[in-house]
């Protein structure tokens, strides 16, 4: 399968404004690109790149005063297979977890494990450990939260989302991640493209998507509490502890969003 994806994002800056961008395809998917991708800036801006502590590709620029538009378009090859389902995947005893996954057991900016630990054990303590427990968490979060773009808030934590019963895809991911961590299952946040491939088209404007991964049976597996069903054609951009680590853009100064468009569809 071939997938065409891209974005066009514009900001109005009152002055020269340094920015960090996390808008590249993740290194693990770079080999699937049909041609090297690059972010185009209008007006031109010089960007430098580095990899952060989670292995994500990041771009540094200084946006000039006025409006700057950043865009990217690419075609990527994909297996066309849905997310794998492995019901027998086991949960590791904490003592046997590799050192590098332990950070994904800790509380973070949006995943306030200290406030949800008692709730998590009350809800999921009796569920079979491993894949069935993670699926039970996804089922609960999927039913607990009402999805709506008008519910978006940059301040909502997992605790807030649980109490308010609403959110966008990042809130579904944050709450599921938090419950997993409370149950001693390493979980990390993912962001990327997810088009309407293999499902009925959504009439709402397309956006980037959030899902999460858990560490079971010695490897990471994808879960999606918002859709709560295997999906086709995910294109990973970045992973981290929560949305803080994978912010699409971070501005060090006033920058007003002036345009936002994302496209993802199966190419001929």
C-alpha cells in the first residue's frame, strides 16, 4: 500500500521567534518513504535537525516576524496490515523489566499516576494481566470519554479527563497510559498520521492522531483507546512519555496559529 500524507501549518509571529518542530516522520519509518521528506518554509527559514532523548527527529528554526507557513508532503509505503492483536502477550514482573522501559512507568506532565493509582487498582486489579488487562483499560477509557474536537484543552491531564468524561485523542491516550502505568505496565505516547483507510470517511477535517504503545512479552505493541479497534496505515512521527515530549511545535515567544491542514489518504 502507498499512502500520501502531509501538512500545512501557519503561524503569525510578532517578532523573530525560535521554534522547535517535531513534524518529521519517525526514524523507524524513514526507509519506507519513496523519496526523502523535507519541511518547506515560506518565507524561507534555515532549519537544523537533531534527535531528542527518545529518538525523535526534531527541527530548530527561528521564524521571522510576520506569517510563516511550514509544509511537508510525502508518499510512504505501508504493509496495509491492521494493528496486530496478540491476546497471549504477557505482562512482565516489575523486577524483570529492562532498564530502558522503566521511565514509561513513571508519572509525567499529563499522566498523573499518583492521582489515579487507587482507581486503577479498583477497576483493573481483578483483570487477567497482560494483553487482556490493557484491552480492559482501552474498553473502559473508550466508554468513559466522549470524543469531540471542541473538547480540546492543552491543560487537561488524565485525572481531569477521567473526571470530565470528555476529550480528544490525546486525552484518550493519556488516560489509558496512566492506568497502564498504575498497573505496572510500561506505556508510551505516540503521535502521527492516521487516515480513514479501511473505515468509513470521517466528515470532520483531518488532524494528527494520538495512540499509545505498551511493553508486553519483550516488545512494544500499539493500542488506541479512542478508536478501540485495529486500524490500517498509522505513520509514526514521535514517541515520548506524553504529549509534552512530542509537541508538534514549541514556540519561544508569541506565535498565533493562523492555519492548520493535515492530509492522509491511500495513494494509487
